[in-house]
């Protein structure tokens, strides 16, 4: 069993600073159930504990 660390600091109504064991990121709330973060992940809360996550970060090596 491992130990994890995660802290969320609310910067304003739609912006959150996320601090974890391996780094940090910023999340921006677009709608009540849509969030995008600085690491390039779009998250949609579908309700009842269901979450859809999609990476929207572009691959720089793709030609």
C-alpha cells in the first residue's frame, strides 16, 4: 500500500491549483460539469460517479 498526497487550493470560483506528490497543475472549470487542466485533460462529469476523461494535448512529434 502506497502513500499519496493531494491538495486542492481554490484560487477563484472557476480556477483550482492542484498540488500532488509528483507535481502540480491548474484546473479551469468551464461549465458545471466540464473542466480542463494545464496538463491537457478534458474532464466531463456525467453524474452518479461517472467521469469521462480525454487528453486534448497535441503530440508535438506527430508529422
